[in-house]
C-alpha cells in the first residue's frame, strides 16, 4: 500500500535525506564513544536519524 499524500522528490533530495540519516547516526555514535558519553546528545541524534529514515520510507521518487 502506498501513501498517496507523499510529496514526490528528486534523486538529489533522496540522497540528501539519506546523508542526513547517516550523518545523524555517525554523530550519535561519536557521542557514545567519548570517555564521558553524552547520552542525551546521542539520543537526540538517534531520533533525528530515525525521523530521516521514516521520511525515506514514505517517499515517492520522481523519475
């Protein structure tokens, strides 16, 4: 079942959203690897990554 309310996006927008998700996860891991782990910062970045992944899941790619 597809979401008919999804806004069509270009491949560039798709790549930017994917990069945002990947970068957010990378920063979350960075926060956790520090000697004084910044758990709240890591959690915020993980939430941003999950939001980007959710948007990716709901996209309709323009050809």
